[in-house]
């Protein structure tokens, strides 16, 4: 769905479809180079990473398999608490695998640092991260994702898989949510 159809809910568009697709091609080329001759297991984090995963896997030339986890950080709305619970675990055994986590956004980093530790404890050969978005001003833990799509300002964004109260995931662009929407 196009951003215009969401009317005044979107304060500004941060990333257009063209910018997103161009960047995914660049990141995929880097991943292809780094993982030459290795099978990658992409681990997507539901539900936000669904859209970026769908576009990203089609930019890759490498052989990949894909699995999904659903985790929930206690707390709702626009703030994350860092207390994480697994809602759906992986189907795949990670023993000896090269894991690349695909995340929608790195905000405080609490969710992702928990996830990295959790996956590392399962005996993979490697665990790396591709986060589509990162808010450098919000990061609270030391975390150095190998691949970052875009650094963005510390504002609540929606679209391209990212939601507010489960809405806006199907918006094609990434936009800043009008703060008055949170109060609804
Ligand atoms: P932390 O703070 O743990 O948060 O890095 C990561 C998770 O919080 C959600 N999140 C957002 N979702 N727009 C969203 O739609 C945002 O601006 C935003 N910031 C954080 C998201 O689920 C992410 O995985
Ligand atoms: Mg998420």
C-alpha cells in the first residue's frame, strides 16, 4: 500500500521504495562475498522482518535456507523492555551452521543482544546480524551488527514490515509515525 493512503498518520517519509531496494542489493552483494561457498541460514524475526526478508533473499546469489523465530519483548506500544520470551522457536538445528539473523530494527539493542546470546548457545559455526534499520542514538548495549541497511533518527517509524499496533506493515516506504497516533 502506498504511503499517501495512510493520510496524516505519517509525518515524513524517511526511505522510499527505490532507496530501500538499492540498499538491499548492496548489502546482498556484501553478504554474497563474505559467505562465498558457505550455506547461510537466515533467521528472520517475526513479524517485522517479513518484508525485508522477502526482498533481501531475492537479491542474494548465495545458497540460503530460512527459518523464523517469534519473540516478544514485554512492554507494548513504542517502548521495549529487554525482557524477552520465545513465542515460536526455530525448526532448524543450529549445530555448525552459519547463522545470519535478519531483523527489522535495532533500537535499544536489548532484543537483539538477547537473541544473539540465545542462538550462540546452540553451537552454530557463526552468528551475524543484518538489521534493516538502526537508531544509533537509542542503542543501550554494545552490539555491532555486521550489516546495517540504514541508520535513522531516534523516532518511531513504521512501514516496510514495521508496525504500530500491528498496522502499517504493508506500507511500501518507511515513514515517521505522527506522534498524535500513539495517543489513540
Ligand atoms: P530494541 O529496543 O530491543 O527493540 O532494540 C527492537 C524491537 O522493538 C520494535 N521497535 C520498533 N518498531 N518502529 C517499529 O515499528 C520503531 O521505530 C521501533 N523501534 C523498536 C521492533 O519490534 C524491534 O524488533
Ligand atoms: Mg521486531
